[in-house]
C-alpha cells in the first residue's frame, strides 16, 4: 500500500499570508508512461463533504481560485494557498490514485491566526 | 443540479447489515466510475470501494472485501453498498463519490454522506 503522510497536522496563518501543506508518499506516484503524478488535493470545510481542488498534482479544478496551487513530483508534493482567506479554513487532504488501495493523507487543518 | 444524494444509514448492531444507496442527478451516471469513501467520526478519509461505469469490475479496500459488495443499476440511476457483518470500526459517514471522467480513481463530485453507527 502507498502510505501518504501530510505535514503539519495543523497550521495557523494570518489572513493574506501564505499557507503551505506538504504531502509525502511512501512510493513514487509518478507514472513513467505518461509522466503524470497521480496525486490530488481535497478541501473539506466543517460539516461538508470533501471538494476536489487539484488533480494530477498541479491542475486546478474548474472554479478553484488561483490562490490555490499544487506542486511536486514523485514522492513529495505541496499545496500552497498564496493568500489565505477566511473561507479557506478547512482540512486539506492529499490522495494518491496510482494504485489500489487508494489512500489519503491524514489531513492538515488550516486555521486563521 | 449536479449532485449525489446518499441514503440508508442508521444505527445497527454488530454483525448486522445495512444497504446504502446513492442517487445521482444532473449528469449521465452510466458514464462514470463510482466509489464509496468513508470517514470515521473526527478522523480522515478512507476509500472503501469502486465500481466501473458498466459494473464490470469492482475494487475494495481489504478491510471490507467479502463484506461490502458494491453494485450499481444504470437503468435506475443508482449506486449501492451492501454492508454485511458490520463491526464497530465500520462506524463512519459514508460518502458516495464520482470518479473524474478522464481517470476514475479520484473524485470530482461528492454527496453529503450518510452516517452509519454500529453499536449494541
């Protein structure tokens, strides 16, 4: 199984400041045949289901604000919120979809400082 | 409106059974892979099962294999999860999730979930 490890578990950031969330996979999720990273990021606000923000490690879903960006390759990935807004308070999860069982990171809780 | 609506959750005793349903709307259900993902209270996300668009192949996390068959009826626009031999550790909110069209293993649409509590 591919284990996904997120850090930190939580972080508090001032409004307008940058938030950075890390995700590390126990094996590479880069598929050599197409050079794609099988890695997604989800946002889950309190009392709501998860929402897909980014897939293929760096492709924003339609409608997702451009302050959200994903980067990384292989085993190390980052979700960056460039300028934190109040509505970004949530738990963020990474997910690998290279192989089953599909696995998620443990989540990172983002709060306002 | 494009949405997924789960139903069928509730309180059940250990060893009991429950059948979850998911009803899609606003999109062509038969074109998409569909999955169940669960979240224990206060915990993270755990993938449970996935079924291909035509129902030909099904995939499970080991902890539910043989207990939670996933199925779909494209004619009735419905997804199901039959939950048998339930255990306390199956207590969770169960989300129905749509696989992205290009690659069905990540999820671009989620329902609001249905809560399953396994307790005596």
